[in-house]
């Protein structure tokens, strides 16, 4: 059965090419055609022998995904819905900013963690994405980016990246490799809801990637209500895992914190957050809750947001407020896919 060639790391493709009787440098040529030149047809790989191209067509294909829908915001943000070979849908985003273009990538079809503020899991969890499907997302994001430029990646789309650990890490190593997209490790971020065993495992990978932890509350009772994963991994244990990760990797962690009106956005919440993370090499990224009708949450007003931020800053915490992007196209995680599946 044919397989997506993007499932393979360079060394794996080299092994196959050599088993066919060709020099392994042909694998680097194939990688160049796919990742550098964006070729989607083996016949177009003109510097490869015709018999090798025929072998490639017999064994592989070049993509598992096609663009099903694309929305473009007034601010330049793109939300792209991809249809996979099995008929499932995933979504990704392109976020341009001065000097950079960030791709927001999904790692699963649906999500099993059911965070109350997120549309990604509203239609349930279906399956993990393969390494090749993740690479396809990045490939098509680059294709759809202005000037085909893609400088940063964040695994913050649909799904929990660390729940699909092996496929995500293999994809990241390919994305990072000079022969493929060559996106620097420090320009790649994994966002997790706080899977402690996988955070520990990630600390031993030797990758200089960024780790972002979705915190969203500084009190176990509140966090459990909006993030059921907290029933398994408490804030105390999560803090200890983050501390160990920081010490082992010598990397700063980002704590993501969605501000939700009436839930986690008053000054007492800000003070608890200061207490929880003080002493860690970490920063806080405040995010205003999206208005997702199915979730029923709203963001706080500007005054409340400013007071929350100032409380953190006064407490010695490095803090920023993420600017909202793509609001006119409902660019929050899962919204486009959910709307499509409800048709």
C-alpha cells in the first residue's frame, strides 16, 4: 500500500532509496523537491532517473490533505480548513506580523480533553494525526502564505500535542531539519494542557523548542471546572513538573491564561497566579476569551484586563496580553471545523 512520503525522516528515505540500488543522496534531492520547491508531482523531479521516479510513484504519494475552505481576515490572518484522505477535517491558521509569519497547527482530529472554553473538543475526539498529516499542514500553510513564507510554528490548533507525542515530535524533527523546512527549534512552540509524564519526557529530548502550558486558573477548583485534565494533574504537581522542566532544559516556560469574565479574571485570581508561579523562570501570556456561542463565555472588559495584568507585573511576573487576531472570521480553535461539521 502506498504511503505519504512526508511520513519519512531523511534517514528513513535514504535507507529505502539505497535498498532500491540508488545512492542515498537521491533522498536529499527528493526532500529538496518536496520541501524547498514545493513540488507535488514525482514526474516533475527532473534530476532523478525516470526509473526512480516510477518506483517513487509505486510506493508513495505526496499529500494526505487538500484545502476545503479558506477564510481571510481584515488583519491578514488566514483560517484554513483541510480535508484529509479519510474525510475528516482539521484546521490551521496563518498569522502574519511584522517580520514573521506564524503557522498554528493541529495535532489531532478533535480533542479528548474537553476544556470548557474551547470549541476544538465540542464534536469529540476522533483520532491522532500522523506525522505525514502534520507535515502536510505545514506544507500547505507555507503554500498559502504570502510569498510562501513561514517563519514560526505553534502547536496550538485542535488537539493536545503531547497526547500525540511520537507523531508530533517526529514531525518537529523533520520540520526543523535543514533538508526540509529548516524552521529553527526556538521558533517552534508546543502548547499543552499539562500532561505531566509527557512534559517530563519532553525535557529529555534535547530540543530547544518553546513549551507553552495552558494554565487558565490558579486554583484547583476553578481549573477543574474549566479544564477536566486538572482532575488527573493538579496544579501543585503541574508546577513541580514545570519547575523540573525549566531546571533540566534551562528554558523559560510560557503560561497561557485565558481571561474569562466571572470565572478567573478578578484581582484575587491574579494574586493567586502570582503566588503559584513566582520563582519560576516563566512568563504569562494573557488571552481574552473568544466569544464562542457554544461555550457561553465572554472576555472581561478592558479595565478588568488591565488591572489583572498590572497585578501580575507588580508582583514581579513577566506578562503580556496577546492581541486578538482574526475575530471577523471566527479564528478561534475549532470554530471553522465545528461550523462545517454542523452543516
